[in-house]
C-alpha cells in the first residue's frame, strides 16, 4: 500500500528581514543558473564544472489586501539588505538568503475584485534544500 503524504501550506514559514509574512498566496524560490555545467571534448571526454554563482530570486505573491505589502514596500523603498528564509515544517525544505534586496515595488492593479501583489527578493541563496514537501 502506498503511503499518504500531506502538504500543509500553514506549515510554510516566510521570514523577511525579521518580519513573519503570514498572508502569502504563493512563494517561489529559483536560482539563476545551474550548479553544474558540462562540456564534451572532441574525443568524447566530459568535463563538469561547479558553478559558484548562488544568485537567485525568492518571489512572494501576497493578496492585495495584505498588511504585509507595507513591510515589503518599506524594504523596497529603503533599498536595504534583508534576510529571507522559507521553511516547510511539514517537510524538509529550507531556503536561506542571508542578504537580499527587494528589487522594486510590486506592480499595482486595481479592479472590481481584489487582486495580488508580486514581490521579488534577489540575493545569494546559501541554502537550497528541497525535501519532502
């Protein structure tokens, strides 16, 4: 019999600059480049090269009505460095960016119904453990 696994989004923590962001709709963590590159020589020998580039982006999508937009907006205006941690307590995933920057204020759109605000935090991702959930 197959084991049933559970993902619980309430167990995912997002801490930005010491502030707990509670009302997110979506979080994405992505590195800019592969960790390894490969090259094949004319006789077929293969060389792999470790890529030291750790730059990445943590994208956070918040409801338009979230008070957390004000926190991220303040970081965007200040241009200061901030830490960012994404942790899934119901799994083993952990993403750590010790010094990141909110690259710009979220685009704003107003309509008949409430929308979302998307924030991008860019910096060096020193921990990128994808495990479980």
